[in-house]
């Protein structure tokens, strides 16, 4: 297998990378993306990558999306994660009431944050719903314009059942002014994502604030909105981890080069550094090549056939999870070889390590496919 595949730097401006990285440490101190980072996000409409074109979105292809998201995460993990989660919520524009979507998305600074957890209830009324709930994590909540959240549907205090007999759960979209952020993010990495909690109490909303993610409920009929949500989520989260891992490996190259001049490093130890870095680069290149091939094939499938075969979807799931898990394992092999600089909480490489180990805890990518 050829080991050559474009580096993430091929898909993002070097000037933008410099600005994003220059402000990454301050963004951590702020606990949210830095204004200079957000300027780039708004200028490039990264929060609107998956928003339908009819609502002024970019409606990007999945093949281009995963390469760009990997590049942004290579620039900085927190920036990449917020762009991925918030642009991912923009995909809901393919399912939300058209009139409401026009109001929401025709805004250069639109940003949808939210949670996939079913942590709220929506009491059905004659005119809509009354919402209560508390959701733990919502990346980008502090600069979001709207919030999405899943709610269990009730009527007269009793569960409303779905067609299969289970609890009916629907996603909702709320205006930011109706949501109360709650400080909650206390983890070692992804600090600048501002992934705090939020709550809603006794909020009355119209029926159009609920939507359904299902092929039968598509409002904007296009391949992007017919692509299955599970594999879309797996693929876009996986490239966040691979982007951070490639960044870590790149930083290792400079650190290892400096360590080569250490007088107490033996010839055999120098060979270990050289071989370990070369192996990491080869492995990441091979993993990324297989992943992008699987995603590209699935995208061609849905464009041509209006659906993706089960075998192609399975390949996306397999290679998304393998890429995510292997990225962490490769980084952890290199980490001990970096010396104390990698353990310094104020260093760029340590931030990449912390971000990777925090993002990799996402339940969607924890386990490899059987």
C-alpha cells in the first residue's frame, strides 16, 4: 500500500492555522473559542458547512467535509471539535420546518450547539410543547445562536409512545435566549470548546420547534440529508482524533530532532526515536487512506443510488472507529519518548495530548467494530 496521502495542511490556509494556534492557549483560559478564532470560523462559514444551500449554507459533500474537519482539528483540537459539533447540528436544517429554517440559518454568525442525550421532557399541548430539562454537555454553547436537544414526549404527564411501542423522543431547536448555560466542563482537555451544560424550565414552544431525523421527514431532498446520521457522526468525530494525532506527531518531529543533540542519548536510543516516528507516520497514513476511501465510496454510493449499501456503511463504521482508536494508541507510544516537555501543561504538544485523550472518550468511538 502506498503511504502517501495528503497531509491535513493541504486543506487549510497556513495563515488561518497560525492565527488559530496563536490564540489556542488564551482560548483555554477563556474556556471558549477565542474571538480571533471565531473570526475565521465566521469568515469561512464553517458553522454552516452542512446547512442546506437554500438557507445560505455550504451543503458540502461528505468527502470534502471530513478532510476539512481533520485539517481544522490538526490546527487545534478545540476549534475542530466545536466546528464539527456545531456544523453537524447545522445538518438538521435538512429536517427542520422550512419557514423556521429560513429565520434561523440566514445569519452569518449562526451556530447550533446542543446535546444528543435524552435529558428533557416535552409535554404536548394543543399549540405545541412545554419543555423542561438539564443537558450535561453542549460544545460551543457560549457563542451559539440556537440550541438543539432531545426530549421525551409526554401528554398529560404520561409517556407518548412511538410506532414501535417505545418512548417517543424528538429533537427540538430553541433560541439561545430561552436556554440557561450552566458551568460544568471540568476535564483535562477540550477546555476551549466551552462544552458546558444547559437547562430549560417551563418553556412553551410551537410545534415547528420539534423535528424528526428520518428519510421520510427530509425537508431538503439532497444526498447529504439522505446519508445516515450514525455514519455521518462516526466519520466526522473520527477525523477530529486523527487531525489531533497528526498534529502531535508533527510536534514530535521537532522534539525528537532536539533530543538527538542530547549528549547522553546513545546511538541505539536515537534509532528508536527515528524508527518510532517513521512508524507512526506510516501507520497514520495507512489508516487515513483506508478511512477516506471508505467515506468516499459511501458518498459516491448515495449520490448515484440515493442510498448507501449496508456493506459500505459498515466499512465507514469500521474504519472510523479504527482510525479513532489507533490514533490514540499511536500517540501514546510516542508520548514517553518526548520527555517532560510533553507533560508541561502550557505546551502545545501537551494540549494536543490532553485534547486527544478527552475527545477519544466519546462513546460513539470507544469500541472497535466486531
